[in-house]
C-alpha cells in the first residue's frame, strides 16, 4: 500500500511524461518510460525487485493514482483509444509494470496497443475475450498458444462498483499431480484464443495455427503452468493426455480464489505460475461498468525480437 506522498509523486511523474510525450504513443515512449520508472518511490522499486527475483505468483500494489475526473467507462477499446480515455492510468500502469518486465502487444489484439482497455462491449457479452461480461472467463494462461506469451499479466483497476471478481489459481499441491506424467510431455496443442481474431466465428479451432508443448514444465517441485481449457487440446485419441488435462483443470478449480480489485489497485499475475479468469456480470453500458487497464510483460524482450526478427515489441 502506497502512502499519500508516494501516490502524489507517481501522479506527478505520470503527468510529466504525458505532457512531454504528446501525442501519446505508448510504443514510442516505452523506453523513456522505463528510464523514468527509476523516479518511482524507492519502496515500490525495492518491493517489485524483490517480488521479481522471488518469482512471487501474485504482486499487488494499492493506492495508485486514478484521476478524480475519470471519464465514463468506454463501451469498447476502440472508443477508449479514440478518446484517449484513462491515459494517466495507462502511464501509471506502464511505469509500475516496467519494474517487472517489458510491455509488449499483439498486432491482432486491440490494434497492437501495449495497454488494453478491459471493459464490456455490446455484442461481445458471451465472447471468450476481455470484452465479455455475461460469460465467465475460465481460468487460463494468457496467450497460451505462443512461446512469447507474457511472463506477467498486469491489471490496474479504474472502476469496479459491482465488485466483479477476478479469479486466480495455481498448482497448490504439485504432489497431487505427480502421477499425471503426461502433463510434462509435448502432448498438448495450444490454440490462439478469440481475442486474436477480428471475427472469431469465421475461424474455428482446427483452422488456427497451434504450438505443441507440455502443460507443466520447469522446476519439478513447483512447476510452471500452461493451460487454457478452451484452447488446449491433446491429439485426438490421446486419452491419457485428455484425462491428465481434465485432472489438472479440476485441481486448479479446487484451488481457485477470488480477488476484487478496487480503483487504484494493480495486480501483477505471474503468467507462468498462476491462471486467471473473471466472474460473470451484467453490463449496464451507462459509463459505470467495470474498467481495467491491462498490459502484458515479458521478462526478456529479446524473446519477442527473436520471434519478430526485428526490434519490435508488437508481435504478429
Ligand atoms: Fe486473460
């Protein structure tokens, strides 16, 4: 929890960056932003450095600045982008997030923007994207399909009057999965989720490019995790892999917790150790719906550069 001096210092720093960087373009400003992050309160920097080294599964920061004259919750990311809604909060999130890793984007997701607006959109209520509302988002690894997926998913809450819960879970008892050796093998296909398609109805799962890989990997006693029930499939007929996958999902469901983000709270979710989701809610589209800013972080941006074969942090 930041104190009021730290909060106002972060607000001043974000304003200064915005004033000096008009028109605002996060991709253009992200390297300067990393330098300026050294001006963040020392307590916050030490806290984030320690959490990064220890690979804390969840990192929460409270009392970050949110504008007193916050505009109404936009009805789509396009509206937010057009109106530059929540720019101060975007810069605040990028400043804090850059202490953990490098922000990056996907060319096919929210127009390649580094910071996404998470708000309900008309017509998307039942979709499997962060514009949904009436459909729950199942516990998942972000961008499960890609070897350049983020190490962290960063969320900053601007507004959440209905206390819609963010769900999280992790492998609580690795011993209980010890028998499921298939989870450690390259027997799973990871498909791109619907957020990567402008019109997902036109591209069914089998028509999407996928990566093979294991669900569990890394340290045996505290494994890393790669799973998204909606977009992970074993090879047809591989019953052992299928059963193992379902058992892993059940394990994660049993260990699920609910976090209600309040305005000014940021949550950094380790995407290798924690799966996340969101409860259902009924949108009003009256400017008061839940609104988050989100950015994905990679611990070594060179993974992205190697994939892109260029120094671009917007992945295609
Ligand atoms: Fe997600």
